[in-house]
């Protein structure tokens, strides 16, 4: 399987998981993709998982926010004492990215452990 197909499959899995399961479920497709992709390149797994999952999370947040006029984002920004909802959206991107990046890194570590064994 080529890398582009792997990332497309990871993107599709994350999208399906994020629409139907809780937020922490994004960790599992990241582990699986990290395990599959660790054969070729192990160096950039965290960064790619961070960007892909963060963008998915940001996209879902933007779509849901546009449906309600970003009222929920504004209320959450006020709850966390942030100056505006844009900063809350950025923090949401970072949290989603950390979940995907750490999942990919964990999958790559499992694969590396299996190969070195």
C-alpha cells in the first residue's frame, strides 16, 4: 500500500470515527495507521498524525460551529477565560493533533518493537 493511500485511509477512518464515536476513539485509527506506515518512514509519524487529525478535528469544529453561529465556541472560550473563540478553535486543533500524533507514534513504536524482536 502506498503512503498516499495509507494517509487517505487514515483520513477516512478518522472522519468516520469522529462522526460516530467519542473524541478519544481517534486514537485507535492513529495507532493502526502508525503501525502500517512505520515500515517505510518512522521519522515523521507524529507530525503527519498531528496535522491530519488536527485538521479533521478543526473541520468538524468549524462545521458544527457554523451551524450554531459559533455560540458554543464563544461560551467555551469564555469558560476557559480565552480572549476570543478563534483561540479556542486553535486549541481544539492542537488537542486533536496531539491525539492523532501520539497515536501514530505509539503505532510506530509497536511496529518497531515487533521488527527488532
